DNA sequence: GCATGACCTTGACGTGCATCAAGTTTCCAA
DNA sequence: TTGGAAACTTGATGCACGTCAAGGTCATGC
C-alpha cells in the first residue's frame, strides 16, 4: 500500500521539468506512471526496449553492464531528480545496461508519446531535452578520459573531491553515496584496490575514513597528490 | 584557392539533414561557413567554446584528449558526413577534447543560431538532433563497456569485425582508417601492444596483415577467439 | 640512386592493478 | 544479546599491458 503521489507536482519539481508550463506538465503527466522498487529489484534488464524514459523520485538506481563472465561494471548511479533511459528510448535499440534499485526507490516512467507530444508542442522543451542529453554525453566523455589517462588513485581522488564539493561549499566531510563495492565498480577498480587506495591516502594524512564517512583533511595536497 | 561549394546541396546530402525541407536547408546554410584544413592542422583546442558545431565533408578529423604528461587519447575518428561538437555547443562549456585534421580536410561550421532557428521552426529537426546525440551517447557507452570489461585483444577483434562489416556485406578485407598509432590510441592501447596483438591473431591464422590492409580469414573463429 | 625521417615491429623488462585467500568488522534479524 | 551473513580489509601472488630500447621497413625528397 502506498499513498498516491502528485505526479504533476512532482514532475514540476524535477530539474528537467523546472521550466515547464502547467499545460505541459499535465500532458506529460497523462503518460506518466509511478513505479515502486524494493531494494535489489530490477527495473529493466540489459537488452530491453524502452517505450519511455525514467525519472528517479527517491532512492537510488544503479545502471550497469554485465559481462558473460558474470562481472559487472557500474556506469552510473542515479539519485532523486535525475533521469535515465532517454537515449535508448530515442534510438529504439536494446539497452546495453540494466537498471537495479540499490535501495527502496520510486521512479516515474514517462511514455514516449508524452515526450514527443511535448517536443512538438514546445521547442523550449526540445532544447531542454537536448541540453540533458548533452550533459549526459559530457559526463561520459569525462569518464572515458578518467579511465584512459588517469591512475586508480587519481580517479579516487577526483571522486572524493567531487563528493565534498557537491556537499556544502567549504565542507570537508562527505558520505559515500553507495557501498564501497559499488563505488569501486563505478571507478573501474576492484573493492580490494579501492580499500588499499583509501588506506594509503589516509596514511599520508590526506583523508580520514570512518565507514562511509570520508573527511578530506588537506584538499590542496590531495589535489596535487601524485601516487 | 578553392572552388566554392554548394553548401545547401552539401548539407542536404549529409545524414543528419537528409530529411530537411528546402527552406530549412537555406536557413541553415545562411549560418554556415566552410573551413579547409591542412593535414595536422588544429580545428579547435581543448578548452575552446564552440558557437556552433561541425560537419565533416571530406578528409578525416581526430577528436582526442591530451593529458598534462603529454599523453594523448583518441576518442573519435570523424569521417565525411559525420558531425561533432553539438553537445559542447549546447552546453556552452569548454571542450574537453581538441580536434585535428589527420589528412587535408573540409568541414562545415554551422552557427548555433541557425540550429536553434531550425529547432524552433521544425520539431522533426529537433527530433533528428535528439536522435543524433543519442547515437553518440550510445557509442560512448559502448566504448566504456569495451574499456571496462574486455581485454585488449577482444577490443581489437571487435574493431576489426566492425570494420569488415562496414565494408560490403560478406567482405573479408578492409583497410585501417588511420595510422596504427592512431588506431591503437582509439582502442586504448599502445602501438606496441596493437602490433603484438595483430601479429598474434595472424599467427593463429585468423587474419592476414599487409600494411593497412587487413584480411579476416576466419570470422567465426575470430569472434570466438579467447586470448 | 641514396639519404632521411615516419612508422612500425620485436625483445627484454617493469609495474599497476587484478586475483585469490584469509581474516576482521559491521550490520541486522531472530 | 548473539549468530551469521554481508561488507570490508589485508597480504601474497600473478599477469596483462606499458615502458624502454633497438632494429627494420617504407615513403619521400634531393
């Protein structure tokens, strides 16, 4: 049992839709349904075709590859307000990744026809979709750069600095947004390696680790730390 | 000295613009200029802001990162008819990559204002832009998957199979689209490693290498080859 | 022709990170 | 509280790939 949510109002509060006018919110809401996911539950498997895209409302969703050998590689961690699956929807191709809830979560599914209707009705909406996809692309390019020409340690440092800067400005403490296992996969390394790197950074007095709580002790030196 | 080109007609022949109506072609053409690049010439540097995007007409352009240590990593090889820089244009952020002509090339630069005008005038155009960005995104996700959970050899095999399938169907011969140095970087490996892998595949009778010419001798076994 | 410099190959060696295998800690649920 | 699984750490070992250093091969200009 769950309380019904105000889909229109919810959409209006999500970044992508901030600038939508009331009429548009309603037209989108018409093709929108809410999905509740229990921790560990799959939203869609690799290979699925999507007839819409998703917006996370609460909780956390993981997008990941799975290889034949059973390995898995996390591509993105989706938090409240973020959307995913647009590209696959537009392309009408099987999804290269699967989506799984890391904790109990709520997502909205917005039907393709609603999106196309909104694009047709309002070119500003189309521009926002384009900007959204561009940001996603930019992030992926960033990832490729990180994987290609930065070491494991540098990737971890970059991730930590991003985390604390995402918290209040000037903050030095942050909380890992998922289990270390998942974070490691996101950063393209094994849990063992991540553990060793954190240990190492702590030894140098650059950070302090306490469970999921990380304190950056010396951001400047951390930035310049060269394994 | 060069002969002026028919920009409108050229645009109409490029994939992205295939479905444009005459009026749109003209409106785009108004904000379009042609750029000629000599081999090795930079089109734009890392960090530049783009006030439009590019379409390759002839030649070949390389998009790549450069690291502080002077390493460089090729992200994409752009051939005739392909466009690039859209995402950066939409985001109005400094480009994370630089663009350089690998051979004498011609590109069109299409001004941002033309694009926005086209988007406003025709939602079908907006949809084509969205589809274009989605394809780009899809390709990058593919790359990330390759880098993360496939070995060097598997990446080379995938690349070769893609190359021959891009040639006539049923073809077994193909030509490397750039120098082995560039191909290696595109596949995230060193020239030495690429050389060894090609040598190795040839030893197993899976391919034959003659300069830039590669012949796939046994596509089935090549697909299943497991280092 | 020969020289010059890109480009590519080959071998020897080093290393960053994965893998494997125990521990140890944390977190719940009973 | 306590048992047990899941998450994390730690150490020993291995290997894929990078790095370094010589050649070799091919193209282009004189």
